[in-house]
């Protein structure tokens, strides 16, 4: 029997209070009240009295790993993570953006999350399909079992089967809508570059205006930068105000990377990010 | 007779255009001649043939019909010259000029008229089956490609039936081709009739496409090599020995009968060995038969002798003492083997002939690996009721 | 007039560029559709170079590097292999014809391979026709 | 706004034949920022260079584009012109319209069109070129020579004689290489030992040479002028400092090993010197053959050694040597002919390979210089097969260059030492070299039979046990020859040392497909490599004879000297740097750099690059997601601009 | 005079307008509704509450080309982009959004420096305001009432429209609107009941409940001025902020832009593109210095600009309470809550 949202919230509060009171962390990245119940917000508790503001419900979709890089290296942080979020933490550890010993990972096993924008239950096909955190120090509930096991890549079948021209037309339609608000990269826990390559003027990789060419350059390059790093939380797609299904492309790249390099992003802190790594016996077949 | 010749480069050009491009590469070291199985027993000189081709010299027509396309020279050639392509091209150029030897005319004629080399009635192509086996449809996994020789040649019909029975025993999903398919055309191509070859090929390809064929089993290594290399399409083609070796290995079929110490040697057909690189599958099969003592001949595997039946040799007359199959039988007998096994209907035909003319057909039996396997599986095939033509 | 594609080549200085020079030194003939950018190592190739090349109207892009294991910088091309493989997958999933992007390992001694690859690739691009998807229309 | 000058070279007709050079110059003149565009017959000639220099001054050029041959050819030439004219040499761009245009097409339309596109790209790139300053580094004056065959010995001696300190590293326990195995050398037939051993001795005595035998290079760090090379001293189990070379140990040793020196034809002791003139003439223990190491007891050698030089506890040790330049002269192996089943090598005792025969002739060899077969008989008929594995698509495509001549030498020596009939089976007789044709004529007159046809097969004779039948076509008569002989000599292909790819990796050398080291330019820089400061000599580059090898050794020594005679050295300035404002501290650069040049500055929170270690490959720039790394001379801007130019027309 | 048409026959009206010029109207898209230029009258869909993007793009497009140029040998050939506008009908704008045009006018023409592109587009346009549906409650994010805007304020519209059951009632507000309405074919005359209904809805609109807090322009400006240095307030407010540009891009009163030159080969365009004060590089100076590197600084700037600086400079809050920024914020940052907190602080 899965732990209820309310129970998780209580445990989250208890753990947060304990950690802050003992001084073992200086902040807890969790969820707090928003302007109504259906719209909670990412929340940073900095002292024991902040803990009362912590909430957890089915609308707390945000990937709190995204906020880790905001604090100076060495800050002791407790972070509440769901399944995919924990993978983001692992990936950040791999990339040495945070150190394992500076973190207390509060794992939340959960299913049935809802998108606060639409109020609908999030289809697990649009995320990494895990329910339990991969890495945690404290698990704030019982592991979720018995949910249908979905391959994170099943959703791709239809798009992979598409004729290339149809697929081009599909993506063109999607990317043409982009208004370059950059919510996708800002919501992404792995997009911590500032400036982003697309903001550069020297070199100027692509047009700044939301035109097809610049949009294509921005998105394709971003997919490449996230290759082997995207942990499939789906935040980019949920953040997008014009509903571009970015997760599809990220999934495709993640799938190819997993097949080619035998490693999925954010599954083990022992791994090295796949694209700044190699094996001498990598096959030339990957280029075919 | 005058020694004076003038190089006739137009002829050389014609040969290159017919596919003998490799002429240019040859530096006349003689490795081919030194390797060629014909060199010690006939006047045939493969290097000379290439040299005559390079310069377009007269006299080439006396040399060009002896090559049995065994590929030994090609494998050894330090320049990587595709000598068989040159032979084929030369034959094409000259036979196009009406220089086809008498013995091949019936062969080519039958190919042209009936689509098979044995003057067989096309409608009777599948008579060997006696209606017992299904025609290939898209529902079947494999097309079992029955070589014309196993369909029409009475000696080889056993091979077709043996294969069919083993396939059924192993539970393979298969069908045989419709009667309107043609010979794969391998020998025809090697005797140089590239145009007719293309016709036969396209007819077969149309059939494959119309039936949605993707996997093919052949009994003849000649069909195997042709489908793989000359049809320009990507079918999964398996020689029957490969499939059987796999089935035995996986335990799908288990040879039972004990041969009681039968001494068997194996002759590598050129088109299965050097042309297709399959050496182990038939050996593995033979070794899996209980009570068979397997012996190798001196020249085996990559260095195997040729039976002389390739490149149109099967249809040509050779004088006694100029037959490779005779030499090969002697070599087999020197091992003390009671059975000379092989895996090619052409080799079978050549060796059967030789063993009779050498009068040793009682001492050494010629068998296809398939036949031995069938025997070990205790399957009895009735004598086929087929109206075969005269050969 | 028949379609004459524009093909962008990006070649590493030590192997493929030198191999291309060797093709010239030995007077091998190949189609003139390829225009080569020289970089020091195939690992210098930023994936965005490839995207940009197609946006600039390249009908095909050919990347040449040292054979894996023979990189002048030891391991550069081993990284490049992975990065370019991902680039290729991205291009394909976006809907670009798979044949338009190719990576070949051509050593400094393989002038003939360079000529062969260029000839074959040019032919392939001709068959694919003009690249219109990424190209920015002006 | 730049002021660009474009200079189009005709290269005689090399370019002008398939590119309309004047049209190209006119085209250049229409491009933005191009203030002068000219074409000229030979831009690299003195008048050509002067023209560029004058135009730089006259038109106040700040960028120069030379449209000519490959930058690998003349980039340095024209950089010097810029430098002499007061312009930073990195403001030069070369457009390669010879190797990559005019020589690869016959069509002047295509050639001209492609040249225009390439030039347009170069103009785009030139605008963005930045002046760069070369780094100046101190140069270590010492040199390392790897491999102590005739090439390595000669190079080491030359360098040492100029007063430079040389580390001569040899894998084996003695120097000398293959040449020390020979008895006579063609075509003069002078005694190999007589000309080589004095040199070997010189090496040992030379105060400037540090001889490192039984040593292997395990790691190479640093760069031209400042290499740090780690050398592993393999355990010899004999303390050579103590050993006085009395060799009492070798007499008493009961162990038996296979003599590598004698190509496995005989056995040697477990503690041994490879041959009497070995340098150093001090023994080593072969662990695999030593009774003590195998069975745990014996130590006879230790007992007889008065110097107490035997040390069974000795371990491999490593030392690091600092040098300014390296000469690699690792030589060759013969190809293994066992897989060529048709020749029966390894199966029939009568079949020998060339090096085995060299040992048979050698008076210090296994038979004391007598030619006897493995069964002790003297051969009555001998066949020598040329081109075994050489000139052969299935094995090695190259001609091994020395086989014809040494096969002739063998024939002579066989004639001299036996009464056998000698047959040469050859494809083409190659005797280009001083005195070589004369030598060939001499051997013909010695009644050696020449059969023009490649040996096809060796079989055992059915009639005469122990004899061999060789088969081949005599292509001159077109007859098939079956010849009974007692001995067959194979002249196998020369191939690089089995570990040449490892050496290449260590020293960052390119190799061809067989593992021969690639020279920087086949004609103009045959001894330099793509790695600055590393030179090659001898057969490790390609098969060659002793005179050529020695000539290369002299050359390589001179090349190495050009580096180590200087105190300071200018390095390429094309390194990478980090723009700290854009660095997002992802550490990708730190992770990927093969040279460890980038590092993370914790204090500033950004990556930085140690430019002394940077070799300018640009890998860091491409893995930098925020484009913070600038790969100088190949910046993102420059590449993108060039691409845009190339694709415009 | 009040006219009417059945909402299910709206395409007829659309077709008429389309014949007369350019029609911009709400269109249903994958993510929701947006104003788009209509090519097919059937595209017009009034079954919306409000659009994702505000209608500001009708006068201030995301991208506006100013000059096309060609780089040449020595001279740059530049051709200014002329706007040749047909009469434009901006159809179905909610009252709070209509109010935003008034605020934007200050910047693009009101201070004396006239932006010709804005002005020309503005002059060519006839605005069809559209009251929020009286039967549908306001969205939780909306708070236009706080800013004194009614759900059915006709001011600022040329023609104002109110939905009544299946009908759409239209009334000319300005002379321009009246004239246009009079000339439109296919509209029915409304009944007296409907006239009364129309006026009732306008009045009732004043009382439609949205979120409300008492905001006085001057005092809120002062309040924020006082809070400027209370960084704790801003740190808390921005703790979740991702610093993306969604809020500014959907905002009807954000008008910041960047001018960029986009060049390819020898052709180029000088173009105005929306920019966002929430982007890091918004304040990046050529020297490399950036006065606003922290998220809280940027959020503070945005809110101060709207509620403090703007009031001081132009006497009016630069916010119309449409609630788009809150609704589309990926992490639910709510400007109303921040204002409310500030008042309480």
C-alpha cells in the first residue's frame, strides 16, 4: 500500500525539521504553498520555523534538483526528490556540480502525480517511468510497487515508425511555435549553463528571434548537450507555455545513448557522463 | 607460323567492359598457374589467358573453356585479381562472337528454352515431390530452393527428397518454388552468357518479390553463391548444411543410427568453401554422426581440389587423365575412406562418373552429407516417381 | 541542368586532410562538390557545426578523422565518435535523410579511400536530391 | 573592417591547368574587405614572396590569403613572409586549390567554381583571424634514441659526437639489431660484424651516450623541447655494475632457452649473452628458462660468480628521462609465414625464412657458418622464393625492397659454401642501387637459375623422403615447373615491429595500415613526424637497405639537432583558452583533455587552461556547452564563418 | 446602435471583416487560444476565456523587421521596411487587455518619442473588445478588479461585444467603431431587452469577483520603494523563480525588446525582438559587467517596474491583472501574492 501524500508531507516536515534543527543542513529544498492548493511551489526551508510551510501533494511535480546548483559549492543541502529527480541529483554528482557528502537526499516514492497546469494525471510514458528514487538517504514512504511497468521509450514507437518527411513536418510544426522564452532550459535540472550557448553573440550559433532556423538550432543543440544527461523528468515539456513535446526528442536521444553506450543518465554515481567518455571498443556501427 | 603479333587493344577493352576490369591489375607472376589444379594435367594456363586478354591476342579461344572457376587462384593472387571475372568476360566476348563449344550448346539452348540446364520439362520441375510438399507462400519462413540438378537429375533427386524430409522432421516452416522459376543461372553466367543470365535472374527476382521471399535454403552451393553475390539483393541465403549443422547443434534433430566405424572423408565443393567460406558446417555434421570415422584428405578446406564441374565443366567432355574428379577420387581412396562425402550436386555428379569410369564404385561410395544425415535419422524415402529427361 | 550538390567536409589536419592532399598528390580524380574545412582534430567538431552546415544549405556533410586508436591527440576521435554518433541520431530523428551525414576514418596514407568516399558520398547525395529541410531560405 | 590581400598561385600549370587563376583573382577582388587580389606563376618563389611583402606594405594589408597548395606544404613559408613584413604570422590563411582542387579534377569549370567557394570561405575566416603570439620555451639539450639497431646506433653516435647527451634505449639485452645477425652484406659482401661491431663498441665507450639495454619506453609526457619519458628497465637478474663479463655463469648454467638471436635454430643457456660480440657483453637471465625460477632451486650461476653480481631479487624499475627531441628507430620484424600453408613453413623442416638463413651463413651462428639442413645434410638443390607476403594484397602490398638483393646474396653464399643447385623464383628482379645491377650480373654468371614465376607451392616429395617438391610456373616458357629440392628459402615481407602501434601511441605518431610510421611529408620531410620533436629513421618508416637506413640515421640526427642546439623554442600559438565569463563549470574540458591542460580553479569557480600543456586539438572547445572555450585559430566564429563562405556559392 | 449575430454564425462576420482587411482573432491551438491572423473565417473561435499570449503582438509583434540590408564590396545597401497595412480588425479582446493598449501607448507614442511601427499598426486597427462571459466565474489567477478594471469595461474598444446565450451583441463605442458597425452586413438589430442586458452586463462587470486587494497607486509605489533593500523579501519571493521569460512574454504590458542583426551570406535584417528582463543577459553590458546577476534582482526589477517605477514616472501601474504570468509560470509564482505580501509587509 503506497504511502499517502499527506503521510509523505508529514514525514517530509519531520525530516526537514530534524535536519535544520540539528544544523546538519543549512537548507531544505522541498515544496511549499502556492496561491492555491492545486498550485504548490518549489520551496526553500532555511530554518525550523519554515518547515510549517512545507507541503506535499499530487501537484508537487517540480524537480528540486534544479535548484541545487544555485547555492555555493559546499553548502549542506537536503533535497526532496521523486524518482526522476533523484536521477538528476545523481547526474549532478557525476558532473561534480554537487558533492554526495554535501547532500541529504530525501526520497519520495510516489505515483499519480498531476500536472498543476492542466490538473490531469501525468502519463508515466512522458517521464522516466520510475516511481521510486534511485538514490536517497531517507525514504519518506514505502516503495511503490505494482504499478504498470512502462518502458520510458515505448512512447517513441509511433514517432520512430513515421516516415522521415512526416517526422520533419511534425517537428517543424512543434518548433515553429517556440517563443524562445527558454522555460525549457530554465526548468531543466541539467541546464545549468549561464550563459547558454544560444545567448552568445560570439559565436552566434543561431538567430535570437523566434524563427524556424534559430529555433531548430536552439533545440537540436540543446538535445545534444543533454545527450546522455537527460534524466527524463519531463519538466521541460511541462514548463513549455506552448506545449512543445520536448520530452519525446529527449527520450529518443536518451534511448540511442543507452543503446550505444550501455548507460542511462543518472542511474549511478560511479558512471561518467557518456559524451565526455569513451570506450576504446566503441563500435563504428554507432555512426551508421 | 609467324611469331609476330600485334596487340589488339580493342579486344582487351571489350573484355574489360564485359566485366574483366581486373585484367589491368595482373603483373604476370604466375601464382595463378602454379596454383591452378588444371596446370599439372592439361595445357590450360590461366596466366596466359589473362596475358592474352591484356593484349587482346589471338589464340585466346583455345584457353578459355578449361577454367572450372574453382577460385583457388583468386584467393592466392597477390594482386587480388578477380580472375573468374576475367574468364567470364572473355567467354562472354568470344561466345558472343559465336565461339561457344559444341558441348555447351545444348546446355545454353536448354537454359534459353526451358530455363534449366537439363532440358527438363518446366511443368515437371516439382514432380520429385510427388505432391507431398507445399509451394512457398508468404506464410512460410524459408523458401527451399531446389537446384535444377536435384529436380531433374535422377541421381540427385534423392537429395531433394532427403532435404525435404529433414526439414519437416526439424519442424521448419518451408515451401518449394513454383514450377515457373528458372535455374539460378550460375554456370550460365560463368560460361559467359551474361545476357541470358540476367533474364533468368530477373525472372527469379520477380518471383521472390511477388512471394515476399526473404530467407532461402539452397542445396547447391552454386545457387547459394549466386544468390548471395550476383543477384544484387539482400536475401538471407543459407546452405542446407549450415542449417542442419545448426539444428543438430541446437538439438532440434539428433542423428541416431550408428554407422559402425564407417570411414568418411569430405570434399569441399569450391562454391561452398572458397566461394562462400563454409568449411565447418558440413564437417561438424559428419562428426555428429554416430560411428563415423572422419578423415581429411591432404588437400582440404581453403586448399581443396576442384572436381572440375564448375564454370560449365559439368557439361563438357574431358579426356581420361584430364579429369580432376579422377584425381580427387584417388586422393580420397588414399585416405582409406569408404565414403567420399560432399555437399554439392555438381561434385556428386562428377564423382559418380569418375568412380564408375575408374571402376571403383564398389570401393568408395559418393554421398551427399544430407544423405548420410538422412540415413542416421532413420527416415526412409520412397524411390521418387519422376519423369526425368535424358542427360 | 543536373543537380550539383554542395557538400561540406570537415577534416582533421593530421589524417583526413593529409589523406585528401595525398589523393591530390597521386592525382586521383573525384567530384568537386566537396568543400573542406580543416580543423586540427575531428574532436574539434561541435555538433552545432553540423546543424549549421545543413542550415547553410549543405546537401551533405562529411566528417573525416583519424582511425580510432590512431588519433594524433590520442583519444580525440574516440570522443568524436560518440558525439558525432549522437549528432547523427538527432539529425535522423528530426527527419533529415539519414544518408546526408557521414563520418569516415581516413588516414593520411589513404588518399585512395578519400577519393572513393568522396565519389561515393557525392553520388549518394545526388540521389537524395537537394536538402531543403534545414536550409534557410532567403 | 579588414584589409585583405589575396594571392593566387598558378603553380606553373599545376593549378592553372584546371583552375582559371586570373578569374579567381578577379572574383576575389569583388569580395568585401579584399583590397588587392593578384595571381602569379609561382607564389612560393622569391619574386612571389616579395610581391606579397610589397603589397602588405603598399596596401597596408592586415590579412593575407594565399591561394595555392596545401597549407601542410607552404604555410610556414608564407607565415615567414608575413612575419618579415611586420604582420603577425597567424593573420595568414591558405586556400588549398592544388592538392584538393586542381590535381583532383580535369574540368576547369568545376575547378574554378570550387576554388571560388574555398576562397570565399577563407575571406570570411580571415576577417576573424586574430594575431597570436607563440610561446617561447626552454629546450632540454638531450636526445633520446629508441631502438639500437644500425639506425639507432648511427644516429646516437652522430649526436653524441656533436657533444649532445644521448639516451639510447634498446628493448633487447644487446644492441646491434638485425644487422648484427647477418654474415655478409650485399652487394659488396663485406662482413657485417666487421663494420658494425666497432660502432657498437663506440656506443658503449662514448661518454655522451647513456646506453639503456633491456629497456622499454612506457610513458611519454611533455612536448617538443621538454619531453619527460619514462623508461622501464626490465630485470636482468644480473647486476651489470658488478659483472666483469667473465661469463663463468653461462658455462655452468643448466637451463635451456631458445636462442632468439639464432632465430630459434638452436638452444642457448638460461643465463646468456645473445652472441659473442654482444654489447654490453654482460649476461642476463631468461626467467622462463631459468631452473631456479622454474623449480625454485639451482642458483649455480650465483655460486660461480665471483663478483656476486647475480641478483635473483632484482625487479623491473622505472626512470624518467628528460630530453628535448626523440629519434624512433625501432626497425622491423619478418612476417610470419606459417599461415601461408602452401609454403609449408613450420611444417617441413627444409623450409627456412631469410633470417634463419642469415644465421646459417654466420660463422658465429648455430652451424658455425656451415650450410646444413636441420637433419645435418648438406642441401643438393635450393629454391629461393621471392616476394613471400610482399607485393601481395592478401598480406603486405609493399615491395620489401631488400629481398631481391639478399636473395642474390644467399645464392652467392650457397654457391660458395655448398655444391647445391640454386634456383631463384622471382616476379621482378629489382636491383636499383649503387653496385646492385652489377651484383645481379655477377650472380647470374655464378650459374644461379632464375625462374620468372612466383613460387606457388611446396610439398613433400612422395618418392624421396626428406626432399621437397616446389611448384611454380615458369612464365617465360609458360611451363609448369615441379622441382625437387632439399631446401626452400622464403623471403618474407618486412613488417613493422609487432609493438609499433604501441610505440606510435606513446609518441603520438601516425602509422600506415601496417604500422609503419608516417613521415610528415613523403618527400620534403621524410624523417619528421606529425609530432613536433619526434623523428624516425630506418625500416620502422618503410623497408629499406642498410645504406639508406644509415643515411636516414644521419638525417634524423641532424633533424634532432636543429631542435636541441637552440636554447629556446617557439611553440605553435594555437592553443585553447577559457573565457571565464561564459564558463559554467561543467568540467567537461577537464574530463576530456588528453594532456591534462584544463583544470578547475576552485577560487574563481571556472576552468582554466595550462597553455604549456595544450596541443591545440580543440576537443575542449567542442565539449564546452556554453562556448566558453576559445580554440585559438580554430574558434567557433572562424569555423562558422568559413563554413558560411564555403556554402554561399 | 446595438447589433447582434448568432455566435455559431460568427464566421459570417469574420468573412465580412476578412474582405475588408486583416483579421486577428482567437484561434484554438494545441496549448490553448491565441490571437492569430485569420485566413479562413471558420478559424475564429470565441469559446475561450482568455488567450495564452496577450494581444500586444498585434501592435508589437514578437519580431519586427526594420531594415533589410545587403553587405557588399564597400557600401551597405539598406532598405527600410515599409509597413503597408490594410485595415486591421482585432477581434475579441478582453477588457483588461484593452486597457493594456492604453498603458503601452505611453511608451510607444505617449512620451513624444513616437514609434512609427506601433503607431501605424495602432491606427490601422479597429478593436473589438469582448466582455468576459458573465456566466463564467473569473479564473483564480485573475485580479483585474484589484487594478480597477471591470469584466465588461467597454472603454478603449472601438466596438464592444457581449455574449448573450447563443448571441453576440455588438455596439460601436468610438465613432470609428460606430461607422464600421453600421457598414457591416449580415448583422441583426438587437432588441430593447438586449440593449438593457448589454448595459447591465457592463455595470455588473464592475462587481465581478476576481482576487482583490486594496491597491493605491501611490502607496504601493512607495511600499515597493521601501522594500527595495529588504533582500530577504525578494529572496523569498524569487526562491522558486527559474528566471525564464514566460511571464514577460505572455504579459500584455511588458514591452522590452532587443535589436538584433540577423545576417546570412550577404543578406541581413535588422530586427526588433522581444526581450525579457528575467533573462540573465538582459542587463549584460559590453564591458562584461552585469548589474543584475541574481534571480532576486531580476524579479525585483520586474515587479518594481510595474508597480513602482511606472507609477512614479507615468502615474499608472503597468499591470492589468490578467493573471497570465501566474497562470503560465512553470513554478506558479504569483505576482498578486507578491503585491499582497508587500502591502502587508
